[in-house]
């Protein structure tokens, strides 16, 4: 009976390993640039700009090189979405702030 339980556990772990190899899935909660952009609802180019240039969304590069694949955690994306929804509810003036038109004279 003990052997049957051990064999079942071994078979289950083998199934998980085969699924990972066949589907090439990453660790749970980690997305590529394309998947993350689709999850958030932006185009991949715009999403890359938000992450890399504006540093609004945290990311990691497994290759640790300047150019390479970007990976995003689902938790970070959820936090980003939550902040952006809160930002929409806050009343902020549209457009950018303009310089004052008042000329000071002495």
C-alpha cells in the first residue's frame, strides 16, 4: 500500500514536469511583455515605454543585459492597475501645467 502511494506521487510529479516542458510555461504569476500588455489592455509598444523608459511598471530581465526579454509579475501589474484606477477617480486637471502668464515688474 505504501508503494502504491509513492508510485502515484511519482506519476503526478512526472505529469507536472511533462506539462511544464510541453507547454513551456514560466513560473506562475510571471508574464512576457506581450502577455502583460494584453493583460493590462495596452499595445506592447506602449507598455514597453511605460516600463522601460518611464519606469512606471516594474520588470526584470533574466539575461541581465540592456536588451533582452522583459518579464513582469502579475502582482506588480495588479498594483499598477489599481493605482491607475484610483488616479482616474481623483480629479486632476487635464493636460499639463502651464507657466504663469503674469509678468512681474519692479
